[in-house]
C-alpha cells in the first residue's frame, strides 16, 4: 500500500466515529437483568414479574418505607389545609369528631413509589424488610408494602434453559441491563388498537392488567368446553355483552368465550401505552373491542431511559407571586422518572412527568394537565390531582432549604423540559 494511502486510512480510522452495534428490536424492549443469589453466584437473562410486567415501559409499584421529602414539609400548614377542606365538605357533628380525633390521624405523608422498570438501576433484597431500589440517577430508596411488585415471584429466562420461577426473598440483588442481541426473546409484545366508548387508543396492550405477551393465555369457556388460548393467536376480542366476548383468531376461527375474569365483568381493564399520554386504563364497562396487530418492536430500549434529572420549573401562586427552582410535587414526585396519576371519563392515566409541560389547579381536587404533544387532560380522583394533595416543595438555588406551598395556594406550575 502506498504511504499516502496508508496515512489516509489511519487518519480516517482516528477521526471517524465508531459504528455502534445494531440492536435487536425484537428483544431490546424486554426486561433483562443479572440476578445475584445469596452465595454470590450470578445468572443473566430476561425477567418477568409474576406473569405480568415484562418490558422496560411497564410500571413497578411499591411503597416508600419513609417519605424522602418529609423533613422539608410544613406539617402545620398541611394539617391546616386538610382541616379546612374537611370542614368545608362536612357538617357540624363530623367537624367536632374530626377536631377531637385530629391528633391521632395519620400525618398523610406516606406515598407509593411508581416507576418504569427502565428507570431502575438495581434492587437490593433482604428478606423483604430491608429492600432498596436504586434509580438510574443514583437515588437509593427503601421500599416495601402497598403492592406485590416488591415481593413478587419472578420468572427468569436464561439463554438456552427452561424458564425458572424464583421467589423474591431467594435473591440478593437484581441488576438491570439491556439484553445481548443474540438472546432471542421468549415472546412477542402485544400491540394493537383498543376501541372504547370514549375513544380509540393504539399501542402496546396489557389485557386484564396482566396478559401482555404473545405466550400469555386467555382463559374461559366456549361451546366445546374449557379453553386457554394464546394471546398471540388472537386477531380481535370484542365485547358480546357484560359476560362474554367474541373472539376471532389469526387463522380465521370465530366463537364466543365466557366463564372467567379474562372475558367477563371480572376483567380488571385494558392498559394501552400511548406515546403522548403514557399508560391509559380502559375499564371493562367502557371497553368495546381490541384488534391486535404486529408490534413495530418490543418496546422502548433500555438506553432511552435517560431522563432521570430532577424536576425544575415555576410555581404560580394565587396571589400573583411565583417561586422557581427544583420542584417536588405532592411530597414525592421530584424526578422526571416519576409518574403522575389521575382519572378522566372513567379512564385512569399514568403519565411520566417527562410528557408534562404544565399543571393547572382547576379545583380543590381537580387539575388540567398539559402535555408536550399539545393535548390537555382534565383529571381528578387522585392525590396528584388535588385529593388530599401534599403541596409542592420549591428548593432554593443552593438546594439546602425548601419552601412548602400548599395546593390551595397554587394557580399553576410550569415544568422545564428535562
């Protein structure tokens, strides 16, 4: 090779960026981890939470053992606001009983922890009593109670081996990471369009709050007896009445199913993940039909969960003043990975704060949430929307002190883009 050509080749090698290895879209959305046993040995594979959550987009539910923001809360202001709200909604007798029992009431600072699996770095397990969850931003939180996700049995899919069911307390630690490209997925994610009485939603689907993969089974009865039908073989499910559904399979069969909570009024609802509003739950009374199609991929890859920065923005008060800085909403949501909860038109919404630009207080227990895609949702029936709301903490620039602003003093708050 001539010296000039050799020199050009070396220069190109130094200045051109390395080409990143292609990711396998069929497996990058699935939860993958290294599990550590009490003896220190480790195994690597896909994880699923008790035949429910299986992807990075899914939500892990638990409780905080202690509210990490409690020391910054003006407890007297919080008690005063709740007392005034109770008095406004109740008569004299209930007010007297409330006053006599107020000192024994819970302080209202307990909060649940709700987070996407993709925002978790690792979980440390110690017999369920001293468990810790560390988020991708390095925050370490003691967890337990409220929901079975911390304490749930796990299904572990190691490459080349049969699935293994593991009890939570049999493990010492779970470290989350992206799956290697050559690790074939154990199932496909369910995807399609759900039609309800209040609109249509397209995206990944979790049926009856549990079935979210092609290998999951829809249980019930038909004219031939008991049936367990793999979700991956279903083209559509349409409500026949409150107690049964019409099934069409991918090979063209059509029949009625009944006889289990998968297909009757015992159904807990259908979750759909939408790009502009997050998870939306369609309850059974609003559900009409689900049509399943091929998902474009297995979901958001692990590498995309990078918005772990603290919430920042401006609080606009009713008296016309403002307070700006780092924010903690309702005594617990202080990061972009936190989830806003609310209900509208019988639909439950779980919205990552990364999708929210502005929150308007429209009443003591309601608010309007403005989203980055341009939509606005009028939400209620939750602490985040004002029901027993804990107010907003605004931290000074030095981060050492915080101002606690009661919900009733807030007109709106605007959030900076993470």
